């Protein structure tokens, strides 16, 4: 008898759950997601550019100046001799460096101002004697 009663209760509970799955939850709003910009309000303008990032379209001369200034102001490159040449498609670094760490640092600085230009590494590692 108890098994029959439990069986009926289980059947009733599963049928109720099955019916509720096809319906929206009771506490949900009557409409879908509210619009991002409610009616009557204007959409915001374009976000201001990042003030700390280098401008995306530096001229050849500006890119060269920025890279040279970055190289000269970096203490880790104080004993290196690096020349920078910039054209429309590439940034070329020429000169001598003391270590691979200096190479990585110089390339990182060049990348930060090169924009879409390709970086050409012609740096030579000075042999220690």
C-alpha cells in the first residue's frame, strides 16, 4: 500500500515539474531583456581614446623620435649604441648591444611605437673579451 502511495506521489511530482518546464518562472518580468538604451535617451558618443597609449598613426618622423627617446630614456640600454630608421612599412634597429636582455628591451620599445610597421632587428651582440 505504501509503495503504491509513494509511486502515485512520485508520478504526480514529475508531471508537475514537466508542466512547469514549459512555462516561464513565476517571478520573471512580463517582457524580455530591457533595451540597452531606453527610449527617449540618446546613445552615448564614442569613448575617448586612451590618453596613455601612443597614437595609432604616428608619422615616420614621429615614430622615429618616440622610439629614440624611449631607447635613450631606458636605463637598461645606457651602454648600447642603437640607431633607428623608420619608413612606411618597417622600423629597423641597427647597432650594438651588450646582452640579449638589451635586445628584447629595445625590440619591446620599438614595438610600442611602430604601429603597423614590421620590426627589423639588425642589432649585433658585442663580443666580450
